[in-house]
């Protein structure tokens, strides 16, 4: 699972080796300094030898300067490697998310994906820096301190080993208590991001129904849970330094007590005692750093699993649609045969034994009450969700035999919730496409009834689009999204209530333009709408009611025989214009 994350480290192995080598050199120089100070005290200060004092002082300063240069080189390589590694991993993760199937994106969730691409990668980036700066230093300081103590006086080695044992015990107890809290804090962070995205996405609805206080309480409850968890982590982490300093002082007292006896016997000198204190401080400081590294790499391992989980998820393989595999048009455009479907984690079937077939070269209009399954039906054509039973065919071929990329190239759905990408209008319209000329874009804009308002801007296709297209009205965004779908030249174009923000005249002009255009005339058009005036322009109309087919036929057949269709018609048509509206619509067409 974490192998893709580790593979991104390979390009920076050279910098890792260089950084760690200079860190090793710095540690060696740092271990020599206490020994020099001991010599200066015992041989220089005690004997009053000014030459030795100056000599050892200059030598210590020289080692300090060399150590500083080594630390600088190590720090530089660590910074470059960690920042570059984080950038590469973030770019790879972002690109991979864009290539994931929609069902996988829904499985992870927006909040979790946001957390993984930000905080998790930041943790991995920090772990990369510590791999160069502190991972080689910490164990070498510990081992080196013990070796230097053994070289000075091996009798004190046992006391230092006891200090290590006590510290490991402290570290084990605190780490064991903190690890579950760290995992909980990551889950709460995902939940908090989810709450925030939910509030931002539905802020207008929340205000409209006066639910601001309730939603604010839900956010604050999650935030308070995260605060309590982080406070608990902070409290446990704060115990580490006091307990370490307590152990350090107790061991130092024991060291001085034992050293006093050795000095009286002439087996130890005062300078060597100072060296012992320095090595003891270096040892426990290194162990404190080690504890922080354990916590960091525990979080980094969890983050690597989360990032790796996305990277190992299979992405859509974009292969061009092969016409020879599309079957015979005589088999129909598409067909549903005894299809049973329910959304994930739902035990209630939305479609139960659903069967119908759309003949070739026929347009389809889908209408029905809210929640009747109109959008769900067309989403099944893209295989966004698996069906529980039955069979769905497109051009006489089972949809399971298509790759997702083939289905996406074959079908374009223009959703009701229109969204544009930031950047130039041209880039937003041609997203995912290459080799599109300006003439093709203007032609698509003309068909989508968007050419006039785009031309009003002096920059034309180079005008800037704000995030989500907030600098366009709802109707303008819908028409631009329709133009974007037309540029893909799909064989099946589905309008999922994508003209809800358009007036009837513009909607009629759009439908007429698509039917009259030679390039798009062969395209199979499926229209989902709440407007009966929109769907009745289709050759056939499918009427859904609570997931079941309530009617299927032409507009005239349904208007003559279907009671539900008649109710929808009469509810949307004024009594004095019921007879005139069909003729007016025909004139517009």
C-alpha cells in the first residue's frame, strides 16, 4: 500500500546520502568536543597551562565551525529534497484523483481526499526532512555517547544504560497512550473538513430555511471533539520533557555521587566528570528527539497508507471507442432488461424489474415527479453504480463489456448543477480535449445559444472565468456547459435538466439548433426535464413515477391515454392556451 509513496523518494536518494553523510560528520565533531573540554580542564586549567587552554579552545571553536558548515549543507539538502518530494507526491496524487472512476471518488469522499492531499502529504514531507536531518543523528549520538563514556571510564557505562532504559520506558508508556488519539484526530479532521465543505456548498439553502444555528452547532461539536483530542495529545506529549528532565537530573545526581568516590580514589578527574555530564545531556536529548521521531513516523505511516490507498486504486484507462464493437444499430440505441437497482448502503430498490428499449435514431425525453429516478436512470448508462440484477445494453452491447473510458467517450451528460473551471473561457470549454480550433468552439457556442453574450466581452474566448464560473449567471453557465459537452462530439448527449435556468424561447432555440445542425444531427439526444414543453419535442417520452415506468410513448399517445402525464401537462399549461401551445412550439421548431 505504501510502495507508491516510497517510490517517490528514489529521485532524491543522492541528496539523502549527501545530507546524511554531512550529518554523520557533524555528530562525530560534536562527540569530540566534550573530550577536548575534559582535556582542557584536567591538563590546562588544573595545571595553569595557558597554552593548552588556548589550544583546546581554538580547536573546539574550529570543530564547532566545521560542524555548523556540515549542518548547513545537511539542512539545505533536507529542505530541497523534502519540498520537492512533497510537490511531486502532491502533483501525482492530484493527477491520479482526476483519473479515478466516479464511484471511487464517492467512496473516498471530498473531505477525505482534501485531507490526504494537504495534511497527509505535509506530514510525509516533514518525515522526509527528518529522514535526512535527525534520523541518522539520533541513534549515532546515543551510540557515540555510550562509546565515549566507555572509553573514559567503563564503570559508568551501566549508569548510562540505566538512563536509556528509564527513558525507553517513559517513551513507551506515552507513545502507547498517544497513538490511538492520533488516529482519532485524523478521522475527526476528515469529518471537520466534511462539515465545512457541506456548509460552504449549502450556505444559501441553510440561510433560506433558517438552519444556520443548527449547522453551526454541528460544526462546533465536531470542532470541540477534535479540540479535546488534540488537548489530550498535547497533555500527554507535554509529560515527555518534564519526565525526561527529572530522569536526567536523578541520573546526574547519581553520576556526581559515584564520581566523587572515584575522584577521591584518583581514578577520575574533574574534567572527565564534566564530559560525563555533557554526554549524559546529549544522550537524553537525543532520546527526546527519538521520541518525537517515533510520533512523527507513526503519523507518517498512517498518512502513507491513506495516500497509498488512493494511488493503488485503479484509474480509468482512456481507450478510444472502437466502432466495430458497438454492435448493430438495429438492436436499438440502448435497452434495460429487468434491471434492479439500489444505491449503495440502501436496502430499498429504486428500480425493480425495469425494462424498456429505445429504438435507433430516436430522441428520448424523460419526465416525472421529483425523486422518481430520472437522473439515476441515465447515470446507470455510464455505469456509475453497479446494478443488482438485469442487463443494460448500448448499441446491442452489454455496458459491462465497455471500459469506463469508452462509456465516457461515448456518452456526455450535462448536469443541472453547472460548473466551470477557473482560467480562460477557452481552457474551461476545452478541458480534457486537444486540437480544438476557435472555429469549432464558436460553432458549439452558437448551437448552445451562448455566442452572443461571449462575444460581448472584448476578450472573447480569452476572458477570465472565476472558480466555479461565479462571474456568469445560472443560465449562462448552463449554456457554456452544453457547449463544452458538444465539443466532445459524443454519440449520446444527455441533458439532465440542464436547461432549467433557460427561458422557453432559448430552450426551444437550443433544441432546434441541435436538430438542424449537420454535424450534430446524428447525435442521439436524451432530455431530462421537469418541463413538459421541453420533453415533448422528443420522439419518445419516458414517464417515471417512484422508480417505475408510468408511461412510454409519443407525446400525443401519452396526452391521450396517460392520466399522470395529463396531470403534469395541465399543471404546467394555462387553460386558455392548452390548444395553442403545441402549435406555437411546432412553429419554433
